[in-house]
């Protein structure tokens, strides 16, 4: 396997210096992580790796550690079973959300990396007639993707179960602000054909969507073999089963890199004010006509957005979603700033130990 097969590009070339290579370091890509163990692929094959002590010492927050899709500099110690991760290479794009930690202490202000160095994201919704198809969720995925730096592609799966797939596609196109929308059926032979155009050598694709939407099935269909485990959606609540529990990167034989992810229940937006504006591009366009430059479209005089809603040019739900996303990001930023302040307020003297 060559580095190109794994998605290596000029960007990484510029960030992985000859000096590093001189120290016997090699570039490798993380294809799976589990707790402290990293599974990496490099020109020499697949290895299990751990971060070095020095790496751990420098790492401050969870996003400083490697995630699936990351490029790392590793050292293969002769005779050792495990490789050592010395460096995390700068990320070209990164999908992240607000982390939810079990203790709840870190949760409010830390970033969890879902996948790194992704070129294209398939945003999967399911047309099974259940809750799998939500325009509001799609809007959030679009913001998440645009904020990551990757290109969004909307995929409406399970067209075979849809009452009116054409109507769903039209609705999705209306909110996609230019992102392509494809209607597919992953279980039918050749059903994923419209997605093949995105799969090619050195291009990294991530599949995002609720549990049961068919992410793993789409990967298997594109690969032509059952690489990923899939399972039936529970009939009772159509919420899926979380069959995929870890993100995993796969390199296809014919070229192309796919990252399967576990179903995201809800996407907490974490940053990306600009991305929100891209997601609601048509609304932003109209807002330029508002009398006040800082118009909040909440009843101000001369609000062009209000006028557009009144005339039926845009739907009010779009404005509601827009405000919600903006507020969510602002709240995350406030929490981060608050967290920063608290760090400065750390007690000068260590607290006395409890007896
Ligand atoms: N009818 C129909 N069923 C599909 C289609 N695509 C996937 N399925 C079925 O939907 C179920 C869930 O598919 P998965 O691929 O496991 O879904 P997933 O998104 O990977 O789910 P998680 O791993 O839990 O996040 C399986 O029973 C699939 O066979 C489709 O196009 N049509
Ligand atoms: Mg899956
Ligand atoms: Zn306005």
C-alpha cells in the first residue's frame, strides 16, 4: 500500500519534514481507535500503536490525540509488536462535535473529533417513512460539514421504501444550498451507482447519519463485499441499533477511502458561524436588504427576511433553524470562554487532601 492509496497529499507532504523522516519516523494513517490503542496503516502494513510518553505529556485536550483519518508520524521499533506515535500531523479538515464525557465535567467545553482529513461527506438520511428523514437534521449536518472543510453530498437512502422519493429530494435540494442530492437504494443491485463518482484514489469520504440509515450497507455496496456489519432496524421505534460502534476507515481495492461512523443521535454544533451562513445562504442573501446591518430578524422595522417570509419566498422554519444554530454556536463559545477563565482561577495552593 502506498501513501497515495491512503490519501496522502501535498498538504501532508509540506507538514511532514525530512528531519522527521530522518529520525526513522514514518507517516501512517489512523484507521481505528479504541481507548489508548490506535490502529494505523502505513507503507509497511497495518500496526497497533500507542502514543509516546512525550506525546502524552504535550497533549492537553482530547482533540490533541489522534482520531480516525488522522495522519501521524510513527516509529517502528525493531522487534517490537507495537508502533509508537510520535507526532500528530496537522489536520486538513476536521469533523468535530461537542464531547459528551461520562463524568460530565469535560463535556461542556471539549471537542470530540469524529473524523479527520475528510474530503467528501455523505450525509445519509433514510426515506423509510420513519424519523429517518428530517430537513432540520440535514441542515445541522450541512453546517457541521461546511465547518469541517469537507464537501457535503446529501444521500437519501432506502428509496425503495419511500412513498414519494422525488418530493423528498426536492425538499432536500431546497435546503442544501448547492450541495448535490442523490436518491439511492443501497440494498438494490447497482443502487449506489450515483455515489461512485465521488469514490476515487486518495479521496477520503465519511458517511454520517442516524443509526439505521444505511451507512454500513452503502459502504459494503460500494466495496462490493461485506466489510461492515449491518443489522435490521428495530421495528418498534425505527431508531436503529447502533450496529457500528466505532468509526473505521477502509481503503477500497479499486481506490478510495471510506470512513464508517456510528450513528450520531444528535449533532451538537460546536463552532462555525461562517458555516451556518453558508447553510442558510438564501436567507443571508435576503438579509442584505434589511434596514439594519445587524438586524436579528426578530421584528425590527425594515426587516427583509420578515418580508420574504410574509410573501412566502422563504419558509419560517428556515429562519427558526438559522437562529437556533447561531445561538447554539454562540452558547458553545461562551462556555469555552468561561472554561478558559476558570483555568486562570485555579487555586494557587493545592487543596488539602481529604482525610
Ligand atoms: N429497504 C432498504 N433497507 C436498507 C437500505 N439500506 C440499508 N437498509 C437496511 O437498513 C438496516 C440498517 O442498515 P445499516 O447499514 O446497518 O445502518 P447504519 O447506518 O450503518 O447503522 P449504525 O451502524 O447503527 O449507525 C439494515 O437492515 C439494512 O439492510 C435500503 O436502501 N433499502
Ligand atoms: Mg453501521
Ligand atoms: Zn432582518
